[in-house]
């Protein structure tokens, strides 16, 4: 017996118990330390993943509107542009607008569907698209440029942030010197109708190019009879919301083609036009009625650094990949 009256076996059992307790405590502490380290690592991993998710979502959805004679999905034009955006910004949502229920109808509508009806259709599509609910950037090619501007002015929800107009005719055209692509028959028919009279009511209502026709010899007739361009330029009944909504843009980027053989005058791509009463001398944006009367808020946008003028020393829409990557893509980052 021990001096305390305990049997030797009892002493060994108690020592074993305390030794086991100490070992178990050490193991538990080690497990807790490792668990804390794992939690910190998991927290860090989640933070990194959240950061990655933020990066992938930083590029807003992109909306594209094609030009005359083209379609939403032509693999040599808009289809290629769409792929370029998707390649530059993996995971970005790109919507190339199709007006009508088929590619063929989309092309035809670029000549013969009232532009106001087209804008109404597009506004409905954009509002119904949940992927655009938090806003989007847009790019319009040729006439698609002024059509998207009409969307910005008439349909502020969802919010358009940047608008890049590539060869858009924001003061209209006075002449149609040549036809694009493989749609010469439709285009030639349109040219003949314009020759008959761009401001005839039937032609205004059904011929797209007549709806952004501006005769510099007769400004009053243009304002009175133009069903689209004079209206969105606020030259008819003044609508303050057009000015307010356009100024919501973060940036309005205007691309002009300096060797343009399709758009007359090409300075319309920079919001300029012919000087009144003739069709030889052109004037810059700041000398036009739209700017001087500040009908669209261009003065405020210019002062705020929201207006940007880019130039391609090529024919209409004949920019190369380098121009696209260096001059166009940065506005979508």
C-alpha cells in the first residue's frame, strides 16, 4: 500500500488518466489551431473568389445595333464584332439586336421599317432582358449609332452608360452616293424613292433613310416633315427629357471616317452638317442649331468631358482590328 492508503494499481491508473488528458488536450489544441488556420485560409479564398467575381462582372453587358444593309448575325460583320467582344471580355453578355423575327427580315427592316417602331421594339427588348437590368454599354454602326441615341433619349431604363457611335449620322444625310454590301436592289429602290421626295409622307413613314434625311436648302421643311431625326434632335416640339436622358450617359463617343464615300456629309458623324442654304461648305458641331440652342445638352456634356471625337482615316466602317482594339474596346472596360 502507498503512504496514502492507495493501491499501486490505482496510482498507475490515475497517472495514465492525467497523461491521457494532457495528450488529448494537446491534440485538441493542435486541431483547434489547424481549424483556425483553415478558417483563415477559407476566408482568404472566399475573398479572392469574390474579387474574381467582381472582376468578371466589372464589364457591363454590351448591346450592338448594326447598320444599313447588315444584320445582327452576319459572320463577316456583326457576328465577328460580337466574337471580338466576347474574346476580349470572357463571360461578358453581348446582345446583337435583331429587328424582326429572322435575319432576312432584320436586313429588310434596315431599309423599310419605320425607325420609331424599331426603337420602340428595341426598348421593349432591353427592358425585358434581365441581364441588362443593372445597365449596359452600347455600340451602333452607321445608322445604328443614331438609333441607339434615340434609345438613350426615349428609354432611360435600363440605363445606357456608354454609347459608341461608329459612323452614325447624328445630323442626318443629304445624299446617298453608293450602296453597301450585297443589298444593291433594295438600296437602289430606296435611292429612287428618295429622289421622288424624301419628305413625302408615305416615304417618311416607310423608308428608313428618308427619316434621317436633312435638306440644308430647306431647314423649315425638314423640321416640319422629318418623322425621326428632327424629333430626336429636339428640333420639333422640344422635349426636356431628351436632353436630361442623354446627359445620363457617362460617355458619348463619336467615330468619324475621314474618307467616307457613303455618308454625305461625313462630318455628320461628329454632329456637324452643311452650312444652311447650300451643300458644299460644312460646319462643325459647335456651329449647328442643335449645339448653339443646346437642344440635347451637348454643351454640358462637352464641358463635363463626356463627348469624345475619334477618327479613322478610311472609308465608311473600314476600320481594322488594331483600331478596334485600341480605340473602341477601352470604352467597354
